[in-house]
């Protein structure tokens, strides 16, 4: 038999176009039922009024430390890039990872130099302010965090006002150690506590701060107390209880109201034990399994990366060497250009934007796929008939 491009099968000769169509249709009918039968678990909680709220359980996660293995890899990769094509963005990311790795003094030198040359870059101002705060220089921290907020009021989803309030409270505590006995860090009004926006912004800031702040910590305890109040009003008394417990157990809150609010949350759980959840329209259908959250152990919200000791061999911490990559030993201009900050992933900037749940369009795309396959088959059959 002379073999050519025509393929012979058990069924005889099948034109390549037709064979492709058959393959697509078979694959489609094997794949589509599996996708149709897939189920998605969606979770709901109740606020103190008994109203249902859809929640993403993954958003309630606080890391107690940094992933130092990842930090080590990022430092090595960033330095290679700095050697090949240095940029301000790369140096800023390098300094930020030095902070995460505990090299705060070295990072401070880098940020000071970067801000001196590029004073209109909000991310540098905010990072310098944070680094000053970590060294206990709260006045300087406040100055630069405020400047960052002025340059970009919408940074971190508009949550930087929380960042400003923290060094303000720390300065007040330096003058009056009992300041938090009669004040709170944020001084939230009842209106702000009832705003979902406040809770979201406070959550963003607390997630970023958590790995830096080990307990006991009076400021963090007060902030988690506020977060619990916000969630009780707008989202969930169950998660509010967990936040109160973090304030009490992890950060050592001395506020008697925290214990009282934990008990109130438990009472609400009993009160709404038989209250059904009301699923949102976009999460209704046979493919969704909607569940009511009952009980949230606060320890389940705390996540710890495996212990890792960074091997500093091959990682530069000498600030003179690092600054030389950018030539920052040259005379500084009076005012540098505004830097366009690149988009970063959640590990680089510490604040991943919360992605709304994607709609499941697999069935729709499946039928589109089937239609296209049928068109291909029809064309193949028509061409074969025309040749005959």
C-alpha cells in the first residue's frame, strides 16, 4: 500500500478535516457533562440584624510571618535585574524585601536616598514612612506617610488614611501612655462602622501590618476591636467574634468591652440559629451549594509560613553597592520626576486586590464550542460531496 497524506483507519478513509471535527465533538461531549455537574460551595454569614451576606473565606487570612524562602528568591532575582538594567522600581522592591527579611536599617538608607531623588513618588514616601515607624521614629513616619497620601489619596484602595492614624496614635501614646484608655486609634463614628467601605479599608491595612506586628500590641488590639465592630454591623457577627478574639488572645487587649462583645456575638449565633440564608441571585442554580457559616475559630484565620533562614551569600546588603547601581552618589536634583509605579503582584506589594468571584461561563462556551464544531463538520462534508 502506498501511504500518502490520506489516513486509513479502522473505519476506512476519513478526510483530515472530518477527522478533526469528529475529534472535537467527542472531546466536547466527554468534557461538557463533567463541567455541568461541577458544584461550587458559596458561604454566607449574618450580620447583627440577621441579614445575609455572601463572603469569600479566603479573604479572612492573616499571615503571622513573611515567606522568607520567597523573599530570598526575590532578592536574588531582583539583584540580577539591577545588575543588567537598573531602575528605581527594582531598587524600591529590593528595599521592601530587605524590610521583610529584617534588614530594616539597610532598607531605611535606600528609601531615604530614593525619596531624596524622587520626592513625588507616593510609594516611596509611604514605604519610607513605614520603615521609620518600624525603627520607632513616629514623627518622621507620620510626615512621609502623610506626604504619600497627598500624592495619591487612592492608593491601597483609599485605605492610607488608616496608615496616617497609626503613627498619630503612637505619638499621642508617647506623650500619654494611657491614651488608649480613653481614645481609639481611628476614632470611628457609628456611621463609619456601618460602612462596608471602612471595614474593607481597615482589613487591607491590617493584613499588611500583621506579619510585622507580634503580640502583645495595644495599637493592633485596638484596630482589631474596630474591625470587629465594623463586621458586626455590616457583614458577620461570627467573623466579628473572631476579630475580637484576635484582639484579646493574640494582641493582648485590656479593654473589658472586647469580652462583652464576644459574648454578644455568641448570643446572636443562638438567636439566628434557625434563620435561613438568602443566596444572591448570581450564586443560585443547581451548580451552587450555599452554606451558612457557623462558628469561626480565630486561630483558623492565622496562617504561618514554614520557618526559613535566609542564606545571605550572594545577596547584597551593602547599601553603597546597591546605590551605585542607580548612580545615586551623583548630585541630587532639587525635584525628581514623578515615577510611574509598575503593577505588582500580591507578594511584591503586600496587598493583593480582592478579585470579585468570576462568573462560571463554561456551559455557554461549551455550546459555542459545539456550534463551531458542527460548522466545521458541515464544511468538510460539503467539500467532500463537491469533489465527488
